[in-house]
């Protein structure tokens, strides 16, 4: 039985499957009742963010005849919009959250993630972190449902002419919590007679007096009220079926963000590998069986100041996916050298049918109107038992790049797995398995498709691996490295309602509801509703049988089974290698947390893993002299990872205890005599190598602008070189340590400045203190101390100032970006090419292009954020 290493209590219990989502910036969102709770897994008792769901208003979709109010397709709509006292009392509770989904990182105005929320009223809205408002309540940035309504209204609801789904709410077959649209039978019977008398159009019942109800006929109502409420374009009567179809089109059930769409240089700015990511597709499925597809772009620029949220949003398609309610959606991205990048989509519905679609990313990026769906059907998986498809999980295998893996969770508790060769379009069924006793509420592939996690309403969480085209269950690791479990959370759960995997795949979050029968009715039952448990899965077994022998002495680590230690080592190294792609910042909280947890109990094991990773990254034996010599050949991404590991893992005890010298290295590293590494020197040289690249690139951009060879100074939004004067001073101080290429660039910059007018470019020789206007000498690229002014006591009053990590200039008093790892500040953002350098370039001109700056730390590679007070939620990247 797996054990959690920490847990967080929720104020309300979730009522729908897939109630938890883990963002790429390491925030966990939980749909718990009428609110969404956002947690930082690194701070169990830290601040939280909240999204309180407001009650929505029904959209105006048309008029119907009085006799149609009690037709089969209209009865539940008419009942849910009545205003009797009984129903008012029933509707005191706010609408619940039905579905949540995080966007990829970089879609919020502060470079964070957006959260899409779908409610039981069918409304979909997007929210961002309140980094400007100093509030726990997240800020709404977009109303997708209102945008869909506006589009349908302009087309006179022609796109809503789809089949109306019949039957009861399919979620009620699996869950006891009802929707706000479903009223008690007693209320329905009591109000049936009164409803027959109130025979006005549905949308106008609340607005009219009793006299109007008795005297106005339908034609007169149509002319008087339709212009007021609907406008001149919706004056005709519609049938009950048309009204129900329009209402179903606007009743959303499920939301899901796609991965960032890669686009070739023909569609935008190209990166080093010919691809760049600037937009994502938000899929919204509803009761009509139609999927609305929204292409949402990243902001043109990022800011932590008071700037409006500006995400360009385009409706690119309306996909008639199913004949009944869409209940689950999953995305995946397929990139191959043999074809254009493909976006894969899996949709499931209430009759158990699952369809797999594909679309060309280029077509999605270039599409400007929803004239036709860009998706083509690849496969339809029909359910023999018609059990509702509660969950689907789609991924592309990391071991076989052309292989797609599809897992389907059913309301009956079974799991169905399919494999597909994407290039050949050949599907094979791996089997159907009776995984759980009740509905599957969570399903997620991990470790590049090598294992599958599932949870159910029967309070079980299981792990499966695909072995020889069949699914085999393996145990979830039960040993917790370094820390104890959460003793303050009682083990009195009755159901699991969702799971999510951390960005590094080393931690699993599971939402579980408490059983009131197992809790103390006086104390616990009143406060405990549900909890999020975090499980270590870094020691997950990914093979049925393994003959791999450990390359360390198992006797040194008696507290852990040998197989789990081998799995931990392989999975940590795998997680570090997953950060090689350059389209995302570094978010390695779970890796750092796991290494620190092991360091508390078996530090020699941590030393073994770190040295093994260093050897594979550098390509030579792990000793100080050879590692330092090869730093110029290492990519910027690996240097940033090296800085994080050396600072937060290896040297963590050194910084805490404020020790110095080589003696503490024995305590920190704990290695043999021939393997003692001066990590302090290695860390310093790694940062020096990254600063060399940043300064060299800045000098090259300055020279390009000076020669007007590319005209970059006339193009807004592109990165420009700022702080060259300070960089020249830094080069002069470290002239003995920097490379000859950088010296030549500095000399060339100095020559150009002498030949040009002083006003040609930003050029500040002397800096002044932001507090006292005293002069500030340049001594360090990270901080400075002004020369001060005389105070009343006769002493000099000085101020310590921070310098920008990118430009080396004094940071202004106004809001600036902050790195939570190296604690540096930045008033401007770093250029994109320095993050993509495979090594120290022979010519910086080959790396200069017109890309926007990246909100990432140039020394750590993690996202830069606004520094918020402790009482507000902020993400932890390391």
C-alpha cells in the first residue's frame, strides 16, 4: 500500500471525476465543490489561491410556443429557470465546478499558466494568478461561453443545428452529487400546475407581471420583448427542439488545453530546431456532442506591472464529435521528421464511444475562421456495454516515437488500452481489464508512456505497465525517502476523484473524499471533507522483470529495497534529461525535493546520482579539473541545471550552516577521497560561463544595431542591448578570466562608441542611487553600494542596491522580475538565443535573431516572477 509524504485538507469535496490538475509551473488546482483551490505542493501549509464560482445567467437563445414548455426536450430547462420560493431555497448553493484544465506555461501576462474552469451551469471561464491585485481570489481574464454565444448569435445559431442528446445526466450514473439543473422530484410535482398557467416564453417568465402574463399573446410578446432582450435578429419563434439544441450547444461539460502548437518558420519566428510555440488550442465539449476549438495565443510581451491581459483568441472549428454528451477529452502532440507536426485528440462520450482525431498543426495555426473543422477522424472505439467513458488519456510513447497509446476509463470500472502506429494508422487493442469496482475517476500516463496510473470511486489507486502489448499491474512505491507521512490526516477515505502527475513525473497527487461514517461526528466530520495526498513515485517499477545490476554498494543503503533504489536513480536521471528541450523553462521542484529528501537519510546515494548525471552531461570522468575545462562545450540548459543542483542540493548545507573551506565538502558530498569536488568553484565557473555568453551576445546585438545591418532598432518588441557600459567595466575587471573572443568584442564596442554620437544609443557611464542620488561605482554585476551622503551624525549614509541580472544596471525601485533560485533581480528580460546555445559560440552573429525576450533567469533557467509576500500564493519551481 502506497503512503503519502504530505497531504492538504480541502474545504469542500469534489463531485466530478478528474478533479485535480497539475500545471507546468508547479501549481495544483482542485475542483472542490463551488470553489477551485490552488495549492503550492512545495508549501504544504502555505498560502492558497481560490476561484469562487459566481452564479451564471442563462443565455437568450429564442422564443417558443407556450404549448412546447412541457415537451420532453424542454421540461428540464423550464423547471431549472423557475423562481418559486422552494426553488430559490434549493438554489442557495453556488454552481459546482465540473472540469478544470491548465494551459501550457507562458499564456498568462506574467508568463504563468491560465486555468480554464467549467461549471455545472455550463459556463467556461479563464483565470490567472492575482500577481497585481494582492488577493487570494484569482482574476477572470476571458469568458469562453460568452464568446461562443456571440458567435452563434451572429450566425443565427446555424451551427447549433445538431442532434439533441436524450436521457438523464450521465454523470449521475456514477456520482451521487446532482447538478444545479436537476431539481428534486417533489418540487417538480408541486409546481407542475403553476407552470401550465405561466405560459410565457421561458426567458421572460421572471421579467413580466401577472397582468402581462394573462393578457399578452405570443405574437405580441414576440414583438415587444424580443427586441429588448434578443435584438432585432431573433424575433421569430423557434421549435422546442431548436431551443433545446441551442441550449445544449451553450451547455459545456468538459475543458482541456492542448500542448503548445509547434509552427515552422513559415508560420512565424523559427527557433534553432525550426519550431516555435506561440499558441495552444482549448477544447470545450458540451451536451450537444459538439466540440468548440479555440486557438489562444501567448501575450505579445510579458509584464509584472499593471498591463491588460491580451491573449488573441480565435474560434478555429466546431467539431461534431458525438451524438451525445462529451464527457472526457485528452490531447497529445506527434512530431516526426517524415511529416508536419500533428495534434492528436481523443474524445469520449456518455454512451461509451471514444474517437481519436488528428489535425495538422500548420493548418490550426493558419486558420482564421471556423469554416470547417481542421480535425480528421482516425479511429472510433465503440463500447459493447455502453458504459460511460469517464476518462481518456492519450500520449505518444517515448520509447517508440511513432507509437500512440490510448487508455479509456469506464463508468463500470474497466480500463481499455489501445496502441497505434501513427504513420501507418494501424490500431491494435491491448485488452480490456477490470481494474476497479466503481467508475474510473482518474487516468494518466507517466514516464513517456511506460506506466499508467488510475484511480476510482472505490477509493483505489493503481499503477499499470504495458508489457508485450498487455497491461500488467505493478505496486506503487510504498517507501518514502527522508520524510515521514502525514500523521495529521486521518485514513478515513471513501473515494478517489482524480489524480495528476508532477512536471518531473516523480510525485503523484490524488484527491480523496472522507467518509463521514469513519470520522468523529463531533470534531472531524464537520471540518474534513476531502484532501489532496502527494505520493512519491520516483521509485516506480517500469519493467516486469529487470536484470540490471546496481552500480553502487547496496549494503550502504539498508533502508530501501534494491529495486526501488535502482528505479529512483533511473527515474531521476530520466527526469533531468526531459528538460533538454528548449521550448520550456526549468521546473524541477520534484527532482530537487527528492534529492534533498534522500540527502537527509542516505547522502552517499545523492552523491552517486549527482556524479553520474554530471558525468553524462560533461562527457568525462567526474573530477573538478576536467569538468571545468569542458564547461564551454556544455549547452546553456545543462549549465543552468548544474547551477540549480549545485546550489540547492550539493551546497545547501554549506549555505545553511555558513561554513567555508574544503573541510565541509566532506560533510556535504561524503564521497571518497579521489571524488571530492570543489562544487563551489564549479558553480562559480558555470555562472561565469553563462555570463560570458550573455555579455557576448549583448555586444553582438549592439554592434548589429550600430551598423544598421538588420534594422533591429526600428522593430518594437525585439530584444535590444542595454547596459553595455556596465558590461565593459565587468570585462575590464575580469579580463584575465574571460575568453579572447569576448575581449575582441569589447574592444570593438569601445571603438564604435568613440566614433558615434553619444546619443546614438543608450550609454550611461555614471549611475546614481535611486534613494539619495549619490554616484554608484561598479564593483559587482549583482549588487552595488552607493557612495552615500552626509547625515546629521557626520557619517556617510549608504544604500545597498541590486543590479539587473541581464543588463548589470542598477534596478529601479519599481517592480522588477525575481529569481527564487539564485535570488537575482532583473529589470529587463534576457534574449531567447542565450538559452538555446549548445556551447560557447564561435560567432555570436549566427545566434542573433528577432525573437522576443524570455522571462527566464539566464543563470538558472527557471521562470522569473514578481516577488509576492508570504500571505499570497506563488509557485515554487525548484
